[in-house]
C-alpha cells in the first residue's frame, strides 16, 4: 500500500440535518476511517436549520476536518462568515465561493460554489451564483488551458451533459446542470468531480480527457453526483474513496485507462484565462492553499504520508510542510497576517512591513516557501521586477527615492524590503551603505546593474543585497558569524536618511491591528493605479 494513499469522504446535500449527518460521519470515521478530510457539496443548509445553534455552541460536533461549499439560496447567506472563507465551527470550514487549494500531502482541490447565474456573461457578483468570469478565475488559478489536471473538483451544481455517452439517469443535466461547470471540468481535467443538488446518486463511467489516436493519453475523470441526506435510503449521500495525489503517483499509473472509459461528454471549448491570478480570488482563498498546519485551533492532524513514516526524503518533506505551516510569510500558512497584504500576483505578493520604518515600508515576497532570490524561477523574477518598477514609479510621484534590500541570513522566507525615503541622489544613499559597511568591517561590493543575483549566489548561500532606484547594486557575501541582522534598516534609520533611530528594532514599532488595517487599505488604494494586476 502506498504511503500516499489518502482516505476521503464526500457528502451530498446536508439540508440542515446536522445531527443525522454528523452522527453518520463520526461513526464512519471511527469504524472505517480515519478520514483525512470530509468534503460537503450541494446545499449545506436547508428549510429547517434549528440544529445549527447546537453546532455553534459545540454541543453538536463533527470529529474530522470538514470543508463545505457556499450558499445556494439567498436566505442561507447569513449563516456564512461574512461571505468569506473561514471557520464556521470547530472542524467545519467554509472554503469560499471559488478557488484552488493544495493539501500538504499534495492533493490539489478546485472548488466552485453556487449555481450558474441567469446571465452568465454578466459581471455582477453574487453570493449564491457564479458567472463566466468566476469559472475563468478558477481555471486560471489551476494553471489555465495548459493545466495538467487537479485531483478533485467540488461543485454545488452538476455539469450539463455529463451523462452523455454513458447511459441515462433520472436527472436531465441539460436542464438543471451548468454549461460553465462542464467547460471548467473540460479545462482543468479533475480526476474526481463531485456535485449535489439533484437529490439522486449517480456514479458515471470514467471519461477520457484526450482524443484517442489524436492526443497523448492523460488521466480519466470520474464524476459522482450525490443525493441529499433527506433522500430515500436507496440514494447514497455519502461516498468514501481512496486517492493518491497525482503529484505522488507514477505517470504510467496516472494515465491508466479503465476498460469502460468513454469519450469526454463535453464539447471542447477553450476558456479565456489571464496570465495573472485574479487578486480578489486569491485573497479569498489563499489561506487554505496548503492545509497542513494547525487545523482550526486544534492539534495538528498528520497527513497520510506522515502516518506511514518513510525514509529521509519523506521526513524532509514533512519538515518542509511543518516549516511552511508555521511561516509568517507563506500565504498558505495560518500564521500569515492577511490584513497586511496590499497586492497579490501570480508568483509574488506585496505586504506592508510589520513595524516598518515608515508608512511606505513594504515587502515583496514569494507566495511559495522560498528562502531567497536565487531560489526563484524566471517567471517569479520577472514578476518581482515588475513590482519593483511599479513601486519606484509610485514613490517617484511622491518625490521619494526607493531603496531595496534583502538579507539571506537567519531568515526562513525571502523578504525583499522596499523603503521609500526623501528624494536624494542614489549615489549618496549608496555611499552611506558603503560607509556603514566599512564601520562594521564588512566588504560591501558594487556589482553590475544588469547582473542577476541568481548568477552570483547559489541557493542556500548567505548574503546581504541592496539596490537603488537607478539600478545600482551592492552585495556582501556573508561568510562569518555575527553579521548585524538590522544592517539595512540601521542605514536607512540613520540621521542622514530617515532620522528615526528609535525605529531600528521592528518589534518596538508595532501598532494596533486596526491601525495596520487602515494603513494597508490606504496604501492599497493609492498603489492601485500602478499595480499591473489591474491592467
């Protein structure tokens, strides 16, 4: 048995029958589990939600981490946490309206809540419906039209036409299904697709995601429509299955075609996707991108790979997951201070510095857990440079100069510090860095303005790097202990530049969360005209 084999449970429409459903899940979890996670599709709330107060008061609980989709009906919107992703109760998490997340074990899940809007081409957002843009956003987050596939797709509504080429069901998906969901499934190629809302159980024959003899073979998709908890006993609303994440399975096994596989039932149609991720989608869903950290305030539950042990490689992967879940700067980490984020790109993001030197002190950071610039790939570096140029233009309009510096020494996550200072010649600022370095007996060297730091420093090597808005660059290869951790901040806080020596230590400069939120909102609004994500 593979150590990556994961045990999951999917539930159809709960319809407000929390006592019944929770009891069955807890019993299955104890008898046939343990399940690493439970997913609920369809309509979670119903006409009678009187048991919900017991869930909120914790007198009615579920014993395994459970993730639900959003509302289908307007009267149920009030039960969701301000319509944003978050915990509704212990072990019960609302994923959000749409997005992508990846478990620490590698299981990649896409989700889309609600029903297709009456006018799917409309740009109007709704808490209970999705449109063409919603579907394109999910496809973009999954990798666009070159997406190699995802492990699971969770939708409230069925895809239209799913039963074609596989025998009839009692459900006419052409009438009650969504054509947009069919397009999404065709674009992102889920290995499993689960949906609800119809009140019946339907397990379709696997369908192929490639054209035989015309394209290389890829994995098949298995669609399962689940009944509701209120349906007759012969209609299943619970579905347990085992899955190995596609990132952990051999290509030969992944592409194996079951004997009864059918052609894809959906019409081929390319979705329009954008190069950059939509910031509003990412900001709603990135917190749950890697669910490998502490689960909702409780003790961390180990992934299947952890439970089966493994060699040094597996332990290193486990340690990496632990490190990411506790990192203050990984967007997937529960520790990230989301309210400080002011812009999110495809590979990097910008956030206000906590305890910054001034109100214009921000950080550019990689979304994933990387320690320094030499670890970035070309796409991430390109986006990093776009952010740098945008910030230089932004601060120049305020008659200010921009200083960038990075320290890869006693740091876990790359942080490119960006500080706006009163307008002055970059040469003079550079001289102050060189002077302070000499005072500290550090050999800070100027490197060519067109040089790539990745060509000079290898991943893992320690260094201090500074850059100025004329493109000039300074580098110090840290080869001894005792490097002053606040070197860059010390230079800028000095009398010759910002003259705020009292702000040398960031811990002494912290303000209330309310003030941080106000500062982030103001910066985000002012920076938006320069933010390429909105071009």
